[in-house]
C-alpha cells in the first residue's frame, strides 16, 4: 500500500485524490488515540489537549496511565492519503465519558470506527462503556485494535472477543499506535471491513476504495 510520506511536505491534497473517507478513532481515556493519529498523519495533526489537573482526580481513571499529563477535550484531526487517490480524514474522539456528547457529531458522515483498546490489567474494563456507546449510539462498522504498551500481556483474539462481547465477524488486530506502519495497517483493515459491509450501507462507503 502506498501512502504520502509523513514529513510535513503534503500540506495540500494531491491532484490524484478522487475519494475522501471520514474515519472515527475512539477508545477509553489514555488508550493512544492522539498518538496513533499523530504517528500516521501526513499533515501536522490538530490537537485539542489540556493539562490533566487535580480537578480530574476521582473522575478520570488513571489506572495504568499515572504519568499522563494531557488529555483531548474536543478532538484530534489528521489526514493520510492511500495509493495517491483516497484521502482518509481521521477524527479522534475524547475518551472521557463527560465528552461523549461530542461523539455523535464527530461520527456524522464517517465510514467506520477504529476502536483502540488497552488490555493491561485494570485497563480493559474501561473499554466496556465505549462499546456500549458504539452499539447504542454510533452504529457504524468498527475494527478493534489492541494497542500494545511495553507491559501489555498478549491475549488471543477469541479470548478478547469473549471479554468484550464482540460479534464473530468483528475484526480484532494488534497495533502499536507509535508505529506508522502499524497504524496504517489498522486503518487499512478498517477500510476493508467497511467495504465488506457496505452492501447494506451504500451511501456511506465508496465501493471502489483501493486499499492494497
């Protein structure tokens, strides 16, 4: 899969781009959404981060992310061009429940959702409400990407599917949000999954998106 280098030289869309696809990136607080968009975006990503203060104590669960100093309060935004002809516009939603009212607006017009999860002890449970929000409110095709931290313990796909109560057809893959190639792989898997289910939603996903 070809893509435009993430070196700041691609501020404008190439003339070869004929399709644009909106992608939503969600996950619990501190799961790596901002990192993933920053690692893959070919433009300087837009970030709406604020410093984590004592006000959030007892509100935001810092289990496993004790050293986190900033948090997204509106959205992250980036762009990546696939094969020179398809532009993916990436919208990262804030993870804290108090910001979830923003999700519906960010999801409008999106082709699918990349859901990042953290499987470290005490962190997977934070994803349960994220999937409730997707199933009850967003209702878009989604792919689950397990973001691997240095102390992440590997789990099998079937084990995770059971723990997260996912349908058999929901793709689950491993991802390192810091690594551009890994992040691209996750996004490509999402686009392919959205194409696979687009027969029931023809207006949401173009039928001829090249992903390989």
